[in-house]
């Protein structure tokens, strides 16, 4: 659901959606004003115990991927509504 919501969140972002999805790359930033300012973000598997690496590519964006946390939460919520696990009304609260 995260990748289905990407065009809604960042219209005209210009990133290859299928490639982002297949590699698990998250996209954050803004496309306001017609210019895409993006941050590409991916996490490694746990390397030593619970430690992992975060890889970021900045494309004119100086953020830290804050929008991805909200987008991931919303995509999980939409998926649960679609599967009938939670009602749409419950997800609005």
C-alpha cells in the first residue's frame, strides 16, 4: 500500500515506482512548486545484533525521511481496512 500511495503523496516525483518497490526504497520529500526535492531511503538487514544501516540519497532534499514514518503507518492502516481487519471508521480516530 505504501507504493500505491506514493503518487498521491508526491505527485510527479519521477522515480521508477516498480524499481523502488522491488528494492524496498522509500521516497520522501516534496514536489511542491513543480520541482521534485526528494530523499531516497533504504535500510539494511540487521548486521550485528539489532544494529542496521540506513542509506540515504538526497536529491535536493535536506530532510531525514520524516514523512516516511507517517506514510508507512497510513499504508499499514489502509491495508488492514482493505483486508477487513479494521473498519474504516476506526482508522479515522
